[in-house]
């Protein structure tokens, strides 16, 4: 391995090489009066790193109270690593996580300590980004949001094709005020690993929707594109959520999601759906109590209209209210 360079050493038994010899009982130490210092690791080539493991020789007590981590960039400038982690105590073991840095060298600066420094191990490495498929959602106004694991790049398409690491880079939420499909992958920018593709098909945005019944209800959280917010229909007051689409469409079906939060209740189990007063569908969501996920209702035949009425005939838990986390309308 690379022998680090240290600012001070207690003598050959405590030299810098003790930091990387893999032996827990050996350590680098500074002289008695020296309570600050630095350790520098030079790499043969520019090396991507995003983790730093530090260990104090804990039999002699926890001493470090403040430190910093820097890297030498490709322009030979020292820069602090980009991290959310606090750099105070170390103790038996600390792992500092930071944005992947293209480093020619790494430097740890110990700036405050209760006594001479006694550090027995320092390791730098590159941890892969967690390759989980991104989550895609769209709000009522038709703005698309995509989220992925920290450190991952998001690549996406809106033309139905499967995204690759050369597809458009998602930098900020973008407008999609019409029907379409968004597909997205997470990419580890350093290792090039790619997650499975996520896909969401969006129909007409819900910003123009307005509630007709129950009168005086806005029910906006049922149409906000966010499944973690829910609106409740008090069944003693009304068993019907009727809403106007703001325009006339050829409606082919709708989706319904109940409140799936931990304390959520009132998933609709039996329903009837009307378009402009004509019954378009009726049925039962049989397993919705155990599995409160989005349900898709496809009409036997498309119906042209501008008003949808969703009638609740029963909830799966006999709750006094029916929950609506999200409703979207499917059109031709």
C-alpha cells in the first residue's frame, strides 16, 4: 500500500506506516505535547473515493475532538470533501460518507484533541451507489418529480423508450401537462452501474378538476399526485365523490388508491362509477385491505363526458369514512 505522510511522529514504533498495516494493536502517534496534525495519502493516479474510515487506538481513550478531510483535485487544489457528516469525535470507528471525489491525494487534518493523537487505522474506498429504481410522480399542475438514491444520476425518457446512461440527465422537475410515459433509471456515475427502469404513465393532469359533491369540499389531496396525502369522505354525509374534469374527454377508466399510511383506513371495497350520470363500471376491490395499492378500473366501453361520480358502496374495514389518497382519470 501507499505509506502516508504525517506532520509529526512519536518515533519509528509509531510511524505513519502503522496506519495501514492492518494490525489493530499498532498505531501512529504524535509527540507528547502535539495535539494537532495531518496525514496525507498520495495516489498513483486520479482515484475516485467517497468513504473514509478512521479508527483511534481506543485503549488509550477517545481523544480527537475535531478533524477535517480534504482531497487534492485534478487541478492540484486542496478542497474539503462534500459531506453532511459531522467531523468531531472518532472513537473506535467512524466512517465519513461524502460525494465521490476524483482525488490525487487525501488529507486528514486533526485540529483538536485531548492529548497526543493515537490513530491506528485509516482506509479510503469507493462504495457503490445503492442501485434502486427511481420513484416518479407528477403533481396536479403536471410537473414531474424523479427521486433516486443519494449519489446516483437519474437518466430519463418521455418517448416510451427504455433509458440508458446516455439518456437525458434529470436536473430539476419538468412540466408534462399532457398524457405520456416517463421512464427513469439510476446510474452510479463512477462505476457505471444501472438500476432497473421505473416507468409511470400519466394521463390528463388533475389541476383543472373541481369537486361538485359533497358541496363545499375541495378534496385537493385526492388529486395532488402525492399518494402519501389522503382525503376522507365522511359516509354519513355523502357516499359519493363527484368531480368535474374541466373539459370533455372520452373516458376509458380510472385509478383509485386508498390511504396506505400506517394509520390509514377506509379503503373502498365496493364501488360504482358514473360518467355524466351513466353507469360506467361497478365492482369490488377484493384484496384491498391486505394490499392497499393503486387499483385500475377499465370501463367495458369508453364514455364521453366531463363529470365523474365515484360512489362508495362499502369500505373494507367498515370505517365511517372512505379514504382517497389518489384518483386519476384514464382517457382515450
